């Protein structure tokens, strides 16, 4: 008996590693939801709303590599589209499955619920186009071919795809016979050789050189290949804000965070003074470049992207990053380059009875980090401060640097924790962002996860105050929640929860969280303008930030 359309799609997604589907139930999506729950090798993860589900899938894909997302037509998929856009921007392959009204309803142009009442059924399919790398409306006739096309697109581009299922088609048998997936197209060998030779010669001719590994290294699963480039060349490497932890920060060649003129002047002077800067998929965005204060001479820089290489002003297309890195790991000359080293936040400064300041808080967080931790930091001041913490071996720093949608971190941390339950997940978020998506805290307990969650309570949107010409604007204020009571209200029975206002209370809470054997939720109260130095520097440079 032939598999149904949805069974075939789920089988192929399972083959490539998709195990969990985040979503919210909806009538048009019932065939998808039922098929997921009936497959014992898959898990349906019900979230509090579709946006949270998309954020959770984003966090999951960062650790696991791929993720699934299920929504219903119109109201569900549009609620999720912001999260999907973030995954697109951050190079994360999320398979977004959406249930549609039946083919008969669509053919008759009936004004059914979850539509605009105008009988048009392709509007939301069109809306999805800018935030996915491929899309299709799945039918029994196109299911086999379109499934392979969409999988290939998601995996090669490392971006989301959209699969819509008319609810009657979802349970109909596929037409045709599944075939072995075609191999991906190989790059041009001649161009690859030319690009690698040009890079090797540029590095050999340089007196000083360094490497800037970018987020694509992690997203494409090329950490080992990039590390081999460092080992072979012996070159020092720095990372930019959005690329933090793509290579292990305990490596002796790691020199620190390069953030233009905002921070680490010694690192800036060294990187920008090098004869050759070898970038592995790094991009000078506003946050990465320190509000566009980074100045790397294009003629002295090399950038290896997903399918192209630029050496100075020469561009080589149709070459895969993996092939280039593998070749460089064998052919780059070894060079001894002296470089400054500036990383870490030092020791906490403060006495037990003192109010919690940034000079105590951020170094204290750094002190508690362990190997292989997953540190999820919300967009804003917390991420800016933690970006300069030194991570132990195997620990990763997760932040939505480019898309920057506040509220992302809480459900993303849930997704990350679900993907790696044997690793410790630490979430640091501000109370403004937390108010958008705090419902998802209950999911940690529901799935037996034990994160350590820190919520900074500084009486409003601090990052907005820092970027605003009038920091006291009313719209930067918040309703004052009793955050430490949220876990109990959200069903996290037996969790450790605390509200801390002094350095001593913070220490005691961290010690309890690390030894209690349960999830932990700590509300950290600071002054209204307790600002880590990178965020303060961003405030000082806001004119260039928005120029």
C-alpha cells in the first residue's frame, strides 16, 4: 500500500534527521499533527503559540541541525512567520509544514474560516516566499519530486522551506515510485583550484595575517574543517559578535572578540593592521562591525562564503566552502604571527551586601559556565555583555544577532534544551523580552528539562533606553511582574525560584541552582541603567549606528 502524502514527507524528513515538530494544533493541520503523533519515531511538541513554536524550532535547529514546525492555515502560519524569518536570516533549515483547506473548498473559492473571506487561497503561500528558500503546495502527483527539491534546497542553503498541504491531499496516496535522491551538484574543480591557489599565495606573501571564522562555519557543520585551517596555518583567530563560539574559545590561537572600535582596541588594531585577513563566512553587519566602525581593507581581505570566494577584488563563483576549507587545511603555509589576546570579563567585583552591578553580574555568569554548556542570550544588553565572556571548551553562545527579535531567547532556549537534554542550558534574558514569550517556561518542565534561567529586572527596556534620545520615554516602561512566581504559575513544580538584589543573594541562588537537581529560575534585580560596557559603547555610538 502506498504511503500517503504526509507519510511520505515525514518519512523523508525523518531520514535527514528531523525528529521533533514544534507547533500548535489547528483543524486544517490535523492530518499533519495526526501523522506526526502516530509515528513513534517522531515527536509532536505543542507550544503556547505559533510564534513561540517557530522560535523553539530555531533554537532546536541551532543545536541539532534541522527542525520541524507545524501550523494551521492563515492565522497559524502568519503568527509563525516572524520566527521563520529569523531562521532564514540566521541560516537555519526549518521545515515549515502548513495545513490548508481541502482542494474542493479551494476550487469552489468558499469563504471559510482562517481566510480573508475573498475566496483566495494562495495569499499566505505568497507571503511566505521572502522568508524561505523554497516552497510548494504538496499534492499526490508532485509529492515525491517536490519533497526532494525542498529537502535539497533547505540543506544546501541552510534556510527554511515551506510545505503546504491541502487537508484532503495530505491523506491521499502518493502517485509514483520514490527514487534515490540525486546527488548535489559539484562545484567547478578548475575554479576551486584557482581560488585555493590565490588564497595560499596571499597568505604566503603576508607578513601578518589572521582568521575571522563566521557563523556559516557552524551552520554548515564545518567546525572541524575550519579548525584544521587554524591548525595548519598557525594563524591567530578572532570572532565577531554574531560569530562567537563557532570555534572553541579555549584554543590557544583564539585572541578575542573583534567588534570594531566599540571594544577591545588591541584586537581591532591587530586585525585591521594585518596584511591578510582570512574570513570564513563572516559578514560585517552593524552588530558585528561595532556600529560599522570596523575598517578592513578589501584589497587585503579574503572571504570564503557558502558558494563563492573573494580574494581581494577577484571573485570565484561555484565553489563550496567545505571544499575550500578542506584544501586549505592541507595547503596553507604555517606562519608564526604574534597577536594580542584580550578575552574574558575578569573576576566579579563586589561585596556580598552590595547591590548587583554589571561589574559583578557578568563576570559571575562567566565564572559559572561549564564545558559544553548551551548559553542562550536574548537580544539586547544581556547578549552584548555576555559576548565578551570567555567560554569553556565545547560551550556555545546562541544569540539572534542579525534578526534581533525580542522574545526569541526564551522559546529558543527551550528548543535548544530539547535537542540536547544531556547538556546544560543557561538562558539569560531581560524582563522586557521575557514578557513576550514567558509562557514557554512551562514547556521545560513538561518535557523534563532542567535549565537555569536568569531574568534581569531593570524596570524596562534597557537596550531601547540606550538607543533612544529620550531614554525615559513612556514606551520603554513595563508592567511590573512578580517574575520569581512565574515558574509555579506555569506548572514548574518543585523548581528552585528566587528573586535576588545583592551579590551575596546572587551567589547563593547560583549555588542552589547548580546543586538542586531541578530547573532554576532567578530574577536578578539591578538598577535601571546598569549597563555592560559594550552596550554603553553602543549607546555612545548610536549616531553612527543609525547613519
